[in-house]
C-alpha cells in the first residue's frame, strides 16, 4: 500500500486515515438518515389518513342520520324549514363522502359511492319538488336502509385500505431496517480493514525505526548493516541521521581499537623490561637481598603481573579472533585451579582471604589457554572486590547439562543495575576495587567472550552463602570424569 501511495509526512497519513475511516461511517449515517426521513414521512401520511378517515366516517354516519330525520319530518309535516335543513345536511354530507371516496380503490366500493351520490341527488330533487306526499318521495325514503348498508360498505372499504397502507408501512419499515443492517455489514468490515491497513502503514515505519535503534545499540558498528528507513519524510530523515550515527560509531570504534593497539604495544615494552629486572632481582643476580627488600620486590612483581594481566585483557577484547579456532588440549581441571591459586597466593595472603576449592576429578578437552584466562579473570575479580579476610569458593560439578563451575566470594553484592551491564566491555560498576592498580573493565567481557567461543555460558546467579557468584556451564562433550573411558 505504501508503494502505491508515498506520504510526505506523518500528518498526511493521519488525515487520510481519518478521512478514509470516517467516509464509510458517514455514508452509513447518511443512508440511515434518508431511510428514517422517508419512513417518518410515510408514517405521518398514514397517520393523517387514519385521522381523516376516522373523522369522515364518523361525520358520514351523523350527517346521514340527520338527513333521514329532516327528510321524514318534511314528508310528515311539509314544513319548508325542514326542507332547508335537509339541503344543509345534504351539503354537509358531501365533504366527508368525498373524503372517504378518495381513499377507496376497489371498483365495487367506487360503484357504491356513485349509487349513494345518485340516491342523494334524486332525494333532493323529490324534496325540492314541493310535494311531501309524492309516491316517488316515499319510495326514496324507504331506501334509506339500503343507503346505510352501502355507506357501511364504503366506510369499511376505506378502513380496509387504510389497514393495507399500514401493513405496507410496516413492511417498508422492516425492509428499510434490513437495508440498513446490510449496509452496516458491508461498511463496518471495510472500516475495520481500513483501520488495520493504516495502522500497519503507521506502525511499520515505527517498528523499523525501533529495530534500527536496537541494532545500532547492540551490534558491533563495524559489522552492522546500513540503516535505510522508508515511509514519510520524517522517518527518512531519521534514518539518514541514524546512518550518519552508525558511520560515526564505526569511526570511533576503529579509533578505539587503534588506540588500544597502540597503547597496549607501548605498555608491553617497558613492562617487559620491568618484569625482566624483577626476575633478575628475585634470582639475586646482582646481589643478596634483605627480607624487607624481598617483600618490596614481591609487591612489585605482583603489581607488574596485574598490569600485564590488564594489558593482555585489553589485547584480547580488541582482537578480532575467530571463535571457531580452538587449541584443543586435554588437561585436568584441578591442576589448572591449583596453578591459578599459586599465581594469586600473594594477593590472597595480603587480604587474608580463604579459598575453598572442591569438585570431582575432571579432565577437559578444550582450549586450556582460554579457560585459564576466564578463571584467572574471575578469581582476580573475587580478590579485588571480595571482603577483607573473607571467603572465596571455586567449585565444580558434573550435571546433565555438562560441567558447572562456580566462582563466588563474600563482600558487597553486585547491584541489579550493574548486573545488567557487568559483561559489557569497559564497564566498571559502582563497587570500589581494592588495591593500587585500578581495573580496566574488560576482564569479565573477555571471560564471557571466551566461554561463548567454547560453546558454554557465563552468568551471575544468586547463591545462599556467597554475596557474588559467577557460574560457568560448559558442554558435556568436552568434559570427562577422570578414570572413565
């Protein structure tokens, strides 16, 4: 629909939508109004005719009775005044008689009306002949019974015609109601279809806009697809601005990677010299060291290792490695854990922290280097953010899903806000890190990236004992109980 009609602005869509939706309803209202107006006019006509027939028949009966009385009084008394009254009653009878005749349609009733008129005319002629005892007048007076019967036949015919008109009015009302219902059954679905169509026209660009913004926020700018929105001009302009923002993010992302590569390289060169000098001093190549000097040297060595660890994390998060490339190696998990504890033994001793490890003897067939980096980052995080003289748990077990490894510690828990962002690169939570060396905010991001590349998951879970608990889940295919086939 948008291909056939390309709106320039959202307000145009709204105006056209309102016009299109209101048009069928307006037609329905107009049609209903016309039908009701026609029915009202017909009902008014039928009502007026009923009133006219009722009055006319009532007057006919009274006037005919007066006419008979005046005629018989004239025949008996011969009083000219009675003749004048007879003439007056005859003239008054003519109007309601014509009124009734107007409503009859049956030929027999029309003939009865003509006979009544002829009889009244002859009666007036006989009375006006000034001979009250004339045989002809006596004959006309004796026919009043027949005249009453014909008048009843005529009025009954008029009433029957009125009843037929009322039945036709009822039928017309029913037919009009059916037409209104049929029209409504046609126009209401059309209205609903138009509402749905214009809703799609309005919502579809909004949905594409939301999807573009979501992709812009979640995807890597260097791997994101170009943004091009269709629809009204406002959405097209917003799409152009989002595309500009995407390109700008690509440039900034590339500059960030370039900066990290440069800084990491520049830092590794002097750090290597520091590490080599530290090793020479520890081996006492240049002379024997005192106990205090050895403690200072251990402190320098620990901090240089921590600095090297952060630089390696920066290089890992900045490197575009192919996650499908794995260095498969078979090794015992417990030995890897013991190696990490020896590496962090000085930091653990300085903070008085107690480490609890445990789990079944498990051998893994996976990339040892990546798992070493993951556990090293999680253990460093537990030491840096754990409570002084607190506890650290590094436990593992086998389950139906595979190998479960938990790294937990006591101390301040991670807030819900930080949990949602803790695995994002360069994000540092609100908790304060211990020690002189500040974190870079990439350790957990590197850990999750490595675990995902190994086919597993890394999440934060709630633990009944520890305040902070990270859980690693690796597929069963790469794990094996020691001693099993």
